[in-house]
C-alpha cells in the first residue's frame, strides 16, 4: 500500500492504486452479516466459486469528491444502491439493505479519507462496490454464499488536458446487449465482451465504440461505459430505456438539468445512427460517473465521418458540464438534493 503522502494527486490517471481499507460483508445460511471494515487485501476463493465459473457478479461505480470547503461529497449514492439491488435481483443474488449500503460506502470513504485527491486537482476517490457468488457451484445455478466488498482508489480528472471531445466508431460487427438479456444491469458479464471491440476500435484511432441495438443494427444504444445524448432539431434526445442500455444515474441528472436549468425539450426515444449524419444533429456527448459529460467530436461508420462543431465541445454540452460539475463540487446550489455529505 502506498502512503497517501507519497501520491502525486496532480498526475493521477485511472490506474488502480491500493488504499488502506475495504468494507466486507458476507451472506451465509440465508442472511447477511453486519459487514465490517478490513485492511484492503486478498482473500481466498474456491476454484468452484459461482462467480469464477458462471460470472454471477455485479458492481457499481461512484466517486467521492473533496469540496473546496473541505467537505467530502457523494453524488446520489442511494441511486447506486437501488441499481445495485436491481442488478442483484436479475442475477439471482441476495439484495443488500439500502441504508447498510450507504453506511458501508461512508465508512470506507472515511477510512480512506487521506486518499481523496485535493479539490484543486480535479481528481476523485473512485468507489467500487461489488457483490459476487463465492460459494461453490458445479451446475449452472446460483451460489448459496455471497460476498460484498466496497473498495476505493484515487483517480485523476477525466479531462487532464482540458474539456475535449472523443472520436467514436459505430459498430455493426459487435453489439453489447440483446432484448431479454442483462444490458440494463451492471453485471460483470456485460463488460468482458466489450474489451475486444474497444481494443479494435482503439487500434483504428477511436476512443470507443458507439453500440447499436442488436435486432435492427439501427438505433443507438450507448458508448462503452457511458450513455449517449444528441442535440437534434434543438431538442435533447437520448435513447429510451429498452432494457438493453444501462440506465445511468448521470443520464437522469442530465435530463433534469437540460429541462429544468436550460429549458430544453428532452426526448427519450429511438435514435437512428443515420440522424447523426444529418445537419439537424448539432451536438453529441455521452455521460457517466467516469466520463462525467464527455463531448463527442466525431462519429464514423463505414468510411464516413461526421465531425461536430469543428471537434470543439458544443454550447449545450459545455453548459451541462459546467452545471453538473458545479453541483458536484458544491459550487452551484444543489436544488435537486443530489449531494450527500460523508
Ligand atoms: C454500460 C454503461 N453505460 C452507462 C454508464 C453510466 O452510468 P452512470 O451515469 O450511472 O455512471 C455506465 C457506468 O456506470 C456503464 O457501465
């Protein structure tokens, strides 16, 4: 473990850096224990564990920030807790009490407080709650024993070189999720399959893939690990919840900010990828805990490229970014009650 005093918080990226403590809770004989703080470290697991053989595991991603006034903040943690339980239910895993979840998050953040990057570094303490079937299982069936772990890692700002757009490639080779599957849950199974498409896209100079729906290969779903938005005919449009996209907590916040703060008309609908190549689509961006609000500079498909706004972040994208990060940094009044102090 690195001593936090030896970390250069001003040059962090998104690499894993071990912190002091993790929160661990075990499910055995039909119930969860109280959970406790432990030193971060390895643990034993059976080679027959359900998670290792059949991928019975879920996770969440959150951030704790250090505000200018020294407070430690979380963004809508109860929403992560609810989504955690929605994912658990879909994967036939025991749910975790919402209050206990938030308490666990606060305990682990407090215990690793000195790993939170300073306010002016733009970094955050990334929080990773996870839950998996560690009980042995030979046939395909849910485990009987489960483990919940919450660990943390300091990370740098998403835009170390300033607020800049990314180049995306629309894929008709790969899809991320199919109707009836697990796309709207944060199960680990959804992520391993996106590594090869992402690697291939990167080798062609793109930051990520823009996924289309699995049936028609026509409607936009989402970017690797972020939700998609476009300003089309002056309205803010985002793919509707079809059960195949991850229903992002930042996505919900962006919809509220766009309609309530910017007075924009918002639409949750099917968006054909073809619309991105038309003049009526003036800006595109994506949103997520890691991505915050990331402008999309261009989208490419089949040898064609649409460049947005000379690759500069659009006006609405920039406004939404400023309001969202202002609220998260306690610099703009939080009228929505989103921020929770640790
Ligand atoms: C597939 C996927 N889509 C979208 C998101 C954005 O969700 P949120 O805003 O809750 O971070 C994430 C990240 O959690 C994700 O993994």
